[in-house]
């Protein structure tokens, strides 16, 4: 009897904690693959009709050094943003109470993973490196996502909607700043813009809560700090 009584609490804990433990393991695996640079996407790098993807040496030789450096900085910022996006989605999915929302977040995260790979490869093709502060961006965004998820699915979706709208505007500004001849980077950013707008619409359709203006202002300020540092470091 004593042995059976001791087993019951153990079984109770293992049954109800196993899904959470599985989620934590998967989240850790995603974090490691994101930060280590081994993550692989599903879609090929976007191209345009006048600039089909060619070997990396041909893609950068026609850019002057100053323009190449500018493109590296901007694409490094975009890569840092995708690192944060992976973390945000993972944090939200971990604490979400809705199975449907978890599935939607997983699908969006897979599309963002494509962005991560595209920007990482483009930075390298241009002869640059990704931000050394990527682990900090990941940790911060994961925490925000997890807290937002705990606050409820509508709040979590509100953070997602506000984030994607800010990212879309940020990418639009990059289209103005990227060198005209860097057609590969421009094609990547354009497709990212399309996907981010779609994610924002998804959040709205699922009932995203409109966040108070002070919170949105704080989000913009945080994003400004990240983009400024990531462009340089």
C-alpha cells in the first residue's frame, strides 16, 4: 500500500508535466538551431526576373564597397529581427492555452524561419556577419512572448499584430535605404514584407486585442534600440 501511494503522485506529475516538458525541450532545440546558424527553411531565397540567384561572387561584385557595407548592416538588422521573431513565437506558443493558436503560431514561425535563413545567407554572401547580440535579442523576445501568452491569447495576439505591423513598416524603410543594384536583398525584403502583413492579418482575424498606445510606444522604442545596435554590432 505504501509503495502504491508513493507512485500516485509521481504518475500525476509525469502525466500533467510531460506536455510542458516536451514543449520546453522543443523550444530549447529551436533556440539552439536559430542561434547556431544551422536552422533550415522550406522556401528558396526569393528572386526577381531581372536578377535570378547566381553564385555569391557574382551577386556582390557589382556593388561599390560603401553600398555593400550599407546592405550588410541593413540585412544584419533584418536577421536580428528574425531571431527575435523566432523567440517571440516560441514564447507565445509555450504559454498559449489554445491548441488552434499554437498551430497558427507554429505555421507563422516556420515562415519566419525562412526569413531567418534568407537574411543570414544574404549577410554572408555580402561578406558580412550576423549580430553578436543575437542571444540577447532572443532571450528578450522569448520572455516578452511568454509573458504575453500568460496574459491571455487576445493579448498575445495583440503583441503579435503590433510587432508585425512595426516590422512591416521597418522593412518598407529598408526598401528605401537598400542599394538599388542590390536586387537580391530587395527581393528578400519585399517577400518578408508580404509575409509580415499576412501574419498581422492572421492575428486580427483571430481576435487580437488592440494594445494601449503607451505599450506600443515602448515596443517601438525597444525596436529602435535593437535595430540601431544590430546595424553596427
